[in-house]
C-alpha cells in the first residue's frame, strides 16, 4: 500500500475529537441554511437564463457567507466559458478567488466550533466549495491568454483533486467495498518549498499563509517556465499512482443515504449539495483527463493523477439525480461530451454506447425545470443534430427565443450555422457565421473564413447550374474573395495559452497557399480592392483567389467538426460532388459507384491550367475526405480502397515546403483505424488500437494535432475500456 501523503496545512482540519466554543461560529444554523438555499436558487436562475433574478437574490445575501460568493463565481464562470471573452475571464478569476478565500474561512470556523450541518464532517460543504472554486479557476486560467496562467491551471486541478479525494476517502462507507482514492503530494515541495505544515495557526493566519503560498508557487512556476522558454517538460514531475484493479464507485449511498432518510430538510439539502458536488467535480476532473491529447501527455505527470472514463461518466450520471445546479451542470457535461468529443470520435464500443434514451429522459426533466431557457433548448437541438436529424434541429434553433445571456445567444447561432453548413445550405451558413462576429469576440478570423468558403461553394455551384445567373455568380465570387482576404488580418484577437488558435493558423496557411498560386505579385488587398497586376491573365482579367482554390475548403471545415457523421444521405452525396469539382464537368458525372480519379480527362485538362490541383497534398485532401464520405454512405470497402491507394503512401518527406497539408498522414492513419473498426468491429480492436497509437505519436507536430488529438485519444480510451484490449 502506498505511503499516505500529508495534506497541506490549510487543507487540514481539526479532528472530530477537538471541541471549541460555538460562539465563534461565522453563521448560525438558520443563516447557514438560508445562505445555501439562496446560493442554490441563484445558480438555478443562471441555468434558467434569468440573470436579473439571480443578481437580485445574491444582492440580498449576507456578505459573510462564502456560498453566495461561490454563486457569484459560478455566474461569472459560466459567462466566461460560454463566450471565451477576455474581460469575462478576468472577472471570473477574481470572483472565484474571493469565493475560495471565503469558503476556506468558513470551513475552518465550522471545524473549530464542530458545527455539523450535514451527515458529513463539520465544514465539508465549504471544503467542497473550495474545490469547486479551484476547478472553475483552473478552467478560466486555461482560457486566459497567458501560457504561464494555463500551466498554473494544472496545479489548481491538483488542488481540487486533493480536496475531493479527502472528502471521498474520509466519508466513504467502509463496508461498501469502495476503494480509497490515491493521494498525491503537494506540488510546493517539488519547487523547493520546505515550510513546516505541523503548526496550528488560527484561521486568519492560514488564509494569509495560503495566499502567500499561492503567490510563491506562481512565482516559482513563472521562473521555471520563463527560464525554459515555456517548455512544459521543465515542470516538476509527479509519479502517477498505479491504475486501480477495481473501479471507484460514485460518491454517496450506504450510511449517507440512510442518514438522509432520517434527516431534516436543512441536513438533506446540505447532504445533496455535497454528494452531488463531489460526483460532479470528480466526474468532470476524470473525464477531462481522459481526453487530454497525446501531444499534452506531459500534463498528466504535472497534474499527478489519472482519469477513468467509465468512472467519470458514472459519477456524472449519479450527479444528474440532484435537482440542483450540480445536477444541471452534470447533465450539461454529459451532453457536451456525447455531442462533442464522443461524437467527433468515430470509434464507439457498440451501437448502443450512445445513451440516447437516458439523455433524452434527463433532458426532458431538466427542460421542465427551465422551460424558457435557451441553453436547454440548444441542448435539445444538438441532440437531434447528433442523431442525424438536422432539419428538426434547425426548426428548434430558428424558433424565436428570449435570451438574457449574450454568450448563449452566440452558442445558438453557432449551432445554427453548423447545421446549415452540414446541410450544404451555404448562404444561410455564411450569414450565421458573420452574425457571430457581432455576438462575441472568440475568433472573427475563423467566422469570416468559414463564411468565405461557403461563398466559394455557392460560386462553384452557380457557375455550373443548368440556368446560370451571372449576377449571383459575380456576387458570390466577390463575397468569397473579400472574406478570404480579410480573414487572416483578424487573427490574434483571441489566443489560447498565449498563442494564436490552431484553426486560425490553419486558415492563415490556406489563404497564403492560394495566394501563392495566383499568377500575380500584387494580389488584391485585405479590403477587397484591386491593385495593378504584374502578371495578369492573357485575357486581361485580374486573377481572383477564388479561381486558385483547390479541393473544397468547406468540406475540410466540415471534416474538422466531424459533420459527416451528422449528415443525411443527400448531404453526403452533395459533398461527393463538391470534392470532385475539379475532376468532372458536371455534377451528374459523380456517383458513389463512380468517383473519378487522377486519370480523369477533365482533371488532366484542368491541371494544365491550374497545376497546383495535382499537388500530392491537394490530392490527398480530396481522397481522404472522399473515403470518409463513402464510408458514411455505406460503401466502406470502396472508401477503404480509396484511402489505401491514394492516401496511405503520403508521408512527411513528401510534404516539404511551405503551406503543405501536414495533417494528412496522421489523419490518414486515424481514418485507417476507423475503417478497421467499422469493418471488423471488436474483432479488429487490437489492430485499431495499434493504428490509433501510431496516429497519436506520428513523430511531428502539425497545426491541428490538438483538435485531432482529442478525437484520437477518445478512440484510444474507448478501446482500452473494451475487454479485448483493455489494460
């Protein structure tokens, strides 16, 4: 058995045998119950998208209590994480700091007085509030524009784990067979801290000392990272505990459940808050860890604990039984997982691995609690979209809604835009993405680029229509050109870990690539105005970037958001036509049973005018996307043949030079794994896992490795949980 690790002083409370006078209590029992009730009601209002009422409730609460302070932190956190806006992130960071300090103070005072308001140890509800503040603080730090702040977030995750493990281990029913969660060492010792934690100062000294400890830790982190040019491998490493032989059980039940049956309303409320909160926080922590892309594998040793996908989902499901903020956020997390990472990964244990009915049941119950909340209307629409019913999803999203939170309005508009994009309703998609530039500040560059590639597809379709509308053709081309040239100038408005976002770097490379193919040294400027061409075409017409675009860029965007998995058959057939734009003269020449290749006469003639379309990476894009479309249409063997003959031979040495599509080899390896799984199922699990591991550690960094890494890592975790390849 591993040696027990001594917790940090400020985390350690007095033992149950130590008694102090109740006169030092911060709140009496009535005030305490009222504070928790008000905090939970206010946070419930946030889930109902009623910020006005939430603020009214909190403005009437006692400034002494930490739980209303935590509710204010939750409000700021939700606004920050939904909108990714800098000012909201700063506001959330400060509110969570205040809540954390207040919760520590209340917990210490509850321990001194031995005031027990639940079936748990005195002050447990405040201890949980500290963990929640750490967990939310970690998320907002990661969203900040500082690489150092992002790394600090990993240590906040460690602290949250330490507290939650303490609550879990000290509250478990010893007769239930529940395992102890492994403890992890305090990170300060790894950075040279030698302070003695055995003293027993008063609570105010502990609060001050903890703040000083935090400042010392942050200063040490900054010195280590700056000295090593922000290299995460320079951070102190923690040895990960071994994987347990058994699974941890959701928190609660046993003696706690029996105690709840005989408890009064106040005790039951606090018990539910603690139990659902521990399950929620542990569930989120473990789930996030299991999805860390291979490129960030070092983070696991920095954080110091492992994640377990199956356990995390069980804990989240357990938390959804609570009719509180914890139950709502647990459901939101499950919905985001099953319609996000789980949806973008094409590998699942079985057809029944997506718990559609269970999700819909809990969602229906939650919708009754928040009937007018746009946030939950959005979740219902996303469920329908993930199930392939994009038309019904759009019908819901287009229903007029009263939205107080601008961040929720932006999420609704984004989902609306993605539905239009996946249905190839490109004009409506472009309008939605341009509207997003007015709703939030996340990535105007990406929004504008996506709108631009939508107009590229509209231009291509209009130029081949049976009855051509020259006005529309010219308009679509003009809008596409303007937006694609403007998009790169908007990069840098939003950064992650101090760097431009991968998708922004991707779009910048794409536009530069197309511009480099144009026969001119003076392309149109970023405002769409023309400049004198050095090498104009023989017809005297100024070249347009739109004419020098290769394989359908809209379908690349669809792939990176895994839209093919949501598409109805008619939309997939449209994708097949768009991918073959440069291979056939008419859309009628493309069918799933007849997809053209490089020997196409039309393609050969086209390549004489536009040689770049025959570049190996440009062909690789066409064929890798085509293979995926064929698989989703039900022609898996044909799709696999295309992938193996046209993509799998491409390697890094063939992609030297600027602007190359460096994502093709690792993504090709991932897609080969998907085909293995799709064709053979569990019989191909071992080979699938082997291919996924190759894709995960392909040997070089590429711009989209984080986005694809989540997809790859989710597949690995799914396969590790199966009996045939688990371990």
